[in-house]
C-alpha cells in the first residue's frame, strides 16, 4: 500500500475526506436552519364557519357553532364576542415572530341576538374587516377593543411563549 505524505506528515486522502465530511455536515446543518416552523394559536375558522353565523341567532347558538370566545365586551347597547387567532413563525433557535393576527367579532343587539359579524385583520398596517371590506371608523363602537387586540402584533403576548 502506497501512502502519499505531505511535509507535516498528514495523509492527503485523510485530509480530503475530512474536508468533504465537514462540508456535508455544514450543509445539513444549514439546510435545517432554513426551514421555518409555523405555529397557529387560537381558533382557526374556515369561511363556511363564519357564513353559518346569521343575524337573529342567539348567543348560545353562536357558542355552539364557533366555540367559547377568547374575550367578550359590552359594546353600546349590546355585546360582542371576539375570537382571536394568530400565526407565528420560528426559524431554528430564534424566538418566534408573530406574522398574522385575525379577530372574528360577533356583535349582538340589546335582545341578545346576532346583529352583525366582522373578520378583522391587518391590511396595509391598518385594522381591516375582510367581510365588509372596510376599515372601522375612528371613534367606532369597538375601536378601543380592536386597537388593544392589534397593538402588540409581533410581540408574542396574546398566547404566551408556547
């Protein structure tokens, strides 16, 4: 067996094999770092779920159809149920970053039946209702609640760290 040696006594084949194995290991590690983990929190609704909520339904019927709301509020003469969901992404060992937040609001009149429904999210940095395709008017009936629900977008505070 013939072995070629360098001046310092290291086998050239061994060195080439070590460099190749290091390159393969680095590539595998970097490939794992590129993939982001997506985590969804809260209640995720399909369009058909929201279409099932009709004016005149009772609060109990809404809870049966959509589940227990994340929070409720008294709005004017009626009430509102708020269902909150968020989507986080996390790359490798970095902290998660909230990418999206949706708030489904079901508004009830004084009699306790559904008056209207809204699906709020952010569009161009502003709170936007994707059902009516409008931005809530300043000073509207639940402007303060919506501002509070969207204020900390990206700061991972609604659902904690896990």
